[in-house]
C-alpha cells in the first residue's frame, strides 16, 4: 500500500459498528464522550459505538473528508460543507450555535486601540499546506478579518494581508496515530491550551512580523490575553448582528447519505443520545463546563461556563441555525473554498431529529405510566400496538 493510499484507509465497513468524531468545541457529543449515553442507545439495538480513532486502521482524515460510511461527525461547520459540496453526499442532522464571531488581536503594549489604527499595517492570514483537509482555520480568519474591516468602514486595501503557509501535519505524527478510546485522550498527549500548533500566527504577532491576527472570541482570546502579551481591539461577538458570528459555527452533525438511506435506525439512535445529553447539559451547565474544559480552548472551567451559559446544548435545525449555515456556505463559495453550490434545505434532514424526539417521548411515557400502574393497561397495550 502506498503512503497516499494509507492516508485514505479505514476499517472495513460493518453496519454493526458506528464511529463518531467531534471537534474540541461546544457540543452534546463533547459532553457525551464522558457520559456514554449515546453508546447506551446503540447497545439497545446491538451496535458497537466507538470513537473514530479507537481503531488503528482509522487515521484522522475521515474527520475531514468523511470517507467512512458508518461515521457520524459533530464538529466545526466548514469541513462538512466542503465534503457535501465537493467530495460526497452527506445529510445535515442538527446544529449547535455559539455566538462567538472572532476578535482582532494586537500586541498589548502597541499604540493600537481600534481598527482604524491598523491602516497600512500587516494582518496575518494562515495557509495550510495539508492538501487533504479543508483549511477551516484560514476560512474563519479571512471571513472574520473582512467582517471586522467592514464594520469599521475599511477594506482589504487599507491593510496588508500577509500569508503564512504552515505544514499542518500533526495528523501524520506517529505519536498521534496510536489508538485512542476517547477524544479527550488526545489532549492528554498534547497541552492543547498552550500548544501553538493550534494558533500558528501567535509567534509572528509576538515577534512583530505582523501587527494583528484574527482569533476566536472567548476560546483562544482569553488564553492569549492571559499571557499579558496581547489584547483585542475588535470583537464581533459584541455586535447585535448575529449574522457576523459564523466563525466555523454552528457546529453541525453530519452522516453519510448511505447511512441515512440504508440504516436510518443508526442515525436515530445517535440523535436520541444527543437530545438526552443536550437536555442534561442545559440543566447542569457547570457540570457540562467542567467536562468541556478538558477539550475546548476556553481559559478554564468558569470561562467555559460563561461561554456556554446561554447556549442551547440540544442540537436543532432551527431557521436561524440554517440561515447561519448558509452564510458560511456562501462565504466559502464566493472565496473559492468550495467549487460547487448546493441547496441547504435539501441537505438538511430534520426527520431524524423528529423521530428521535418522538421515540424518547414514547419511552418516557411508558416508563412513567408503568411505574404508576399495577399492571399493563389497555391504553398502554394500544399505544404499543400503534408504536
């Protein structure tokens, strides 16, 4: 097998197995990886549910190109848009939005206090040299930079955009290819809150090679400010206009069209887990924050709590979430990050979320009524027949 073929190899397809993958962000999946409630849903139907990287045969790339039919992904917005547009057909199952549009960071002691002070100065823009994966970080940088310039009556002509190519190849590091049973194990091997591989422009800003860089509002921002070296002069999350806040979010759930069409019960089982965990996280935000802090890029548990306090952790396909997703898609298309357009509403598959919610309601009804009645009632029997 050639080195190129190895990058696209996966475990053999077995529909008695379902694999999941997620990004280090705010989602029910990131909470569930510690609770294990979705795994229970799959056990009920005799299916093994495991993290993508729990098998040595699976490298990191299915997370970006979805080349595994029995994989469900819950993560950042831009890679799945790229997959559906240019690689293969998938289905959009749900979304969770965190309204954190992005900041413009400068050196803390520089006499730069507002965007206008950046006229004629250099803003960094990364460029991943990894041709296999979607360059999602660059997309959100470019989108955020343009929006912050626009909000201050500026254009790209008012500043100098300086590109920074970087290898973006940690996915191929042999140490990172050892099997992991849980996504959190990755962060046991890397100090992700201080690992500059996740913020490659920070050294260039500190050393004066550029005068400003984009960073995410909240996550990353507070880590960078805590060093005492950097400050934010603009923050899209502080504007009332929610359409400015599509920086690789909403986080979305996607599965392959093969799974959706041939094994819908697997999709429903996953969505049942996400609903249950999302409801728990909504009711126990501090506990959820403690779990998420192990994976995300907030400063600490309390910072994570503030970040998720008003977030609905139950994924949905609300009109607002769909509109936000379309904003991200349209930016990618207009800037050449995807080649093909597609109809967002045809991509969305709300029927799986609806069926999952219905089954959970019926299960709860059965549980409650069974506990209150001495024997099976005629109503329960008829309900089961209808079900």
